[in-house]
C-alpha cells in the first residue's frame, strides 16, 4: 500500500480538483486513514461475489461511472473485482507483468520497463494519463497521539535503536529466531537498544518469544502492543529496522528510517526498501542458483523463490556485516 501513496501525491499535485477513490482492504485503510484528498471504500476479500456486487452499488451511489480506473493488481480476484467498477479508461500493467487474464479488464497499459522497482512501476500508472511521477513523496498520515505513544516507549537518551520486525505475511520469507537473536546481541554489545515489534498473530508472538529466549541481552518487547496508526511512528523512531521483505519494511522506508532488509526469497532490487538498499542482505542470486538452477539474471523479473529453507541462505555474518556497514556510515 505504501508504494501507491507517492502516485496519489503525484495525481493530487497535478489535478487537485479531481476526486480520487481508493478501493482498499480494512487493515490497509486503518494504516492510511486520513490521507488527504482520497475517499476510501473498503472491500473485504472474503466477501466474494456478494461483496463485489455491494462494492458496485456503493460506487454507483457515490457518483456512478469513473473517468479512469487504475488497476494496480493482477491477481485473478482483483481482475474480477475490477469488472464491477465501471470506468471509461481502464489502465493496467504492460503485457510482461500481466497475468490471470489481466489484459481482458483494461484498455490502456503502462510502459513496459523491465527491471524497475515495484514503486516505480506503480508510479508509471499516471503516464497513460499524460503525467510523469517526478518526485517520490509519502508523508503518511500519522496522528500526533500516535507519535506521542511511540515517544513514550523508550527515552530519547541518544542510544541508537535497532528495531526488529521479524515476520512477513509470506512465511517463507521469514528468518530464523536464533539468527535474529544473534544479531540483536551483537547490536547490544555495541551499545544499541534492541526493540521488537510486530502484530498480534500467533506466529508473530511465537517468533518474538523465541528471539527473546535465545538472547543474552535485554530487549524491549512491543510485539502486539501497537496499532496500525502507531506502527509508522514506532518505526520512525528506529535508527535501523531489521526485517524480511514485508509491510513494515516499506513503512519504515516511507518514514525515513534505514532498513536492514533480509532477502533471499525475493529480489531487493525489485521489492526492497525503495530509498536506500545499502544495508540489505541480498542472497537472491544464491537462492536462484540453488532452487531454480540458474542465476538471478536469467529469471523473469519479479520471480519469487519462496521455497522451504530459502532464508537459511542469509547468515548471521551477513546481517552483522550489514549492521556494521550502517555503523560505519553513521558514527556516534
């Protein structure tokens, strides 16, 4: 969701009078609620065809046919959902990125530019409309009270903070708890404060407990204690956020924090932290060679390598080296 926000900023800057409606999931809406110039309409993926019909009725009540639909998802369900949204111009992906019948639901396509980051691909959705995304700006809507909550979690005493958000919704992208613990202990030995964050799922709770059990150093455990509005404020306070390819990775990047991204299942050049990937661990090529029998350069752009054990290719030494690169670039 954070990748779409700069496109919204581009559209609003060019056409401040145009009404923008964003069809969005409930959780994503909680994160982005308050984004100026956008009317949100929630859609529950579990609601099936009945939910799609309800969405069409709701959109008709808001003004009928749209001038333009930007169809920025290519999965079958998203393509079908788009058929329930009447629009004269329907912008979709180029043929190389399209799948699941995507081309049947659009009548214009973005430029085919292989090898670009997901955010840049999404930003190019304004080009069939005669615009270019010249600037990437997020300014996520973070309430004052969310920042006040984050500020109360640890003192502003000058101690650098390594925040660990250990889980992705794609479980095969997740690293091992004992390896997180080893890097956390290394950071603590360098005088850093270690903070754990995450959602309320059982996986996240179990992972956090395993990290804490394996650590020798103290850790501030905030897993399950923040809301989606507080999470950006929390990530903003970190000096460095260690995480796999995940939503918190991109939220942290949007909030200006540096990211120690852990990549083997996905390509950081395509889906890593957009602003700065200097502190990422990149084992995507090793994963391609081991699991797919060819170098990453020969894979179709965007190929995921979500195999059991793939994240074991990321070693503790890899992550410590990335942490030390950050320290070298940001001396106390």
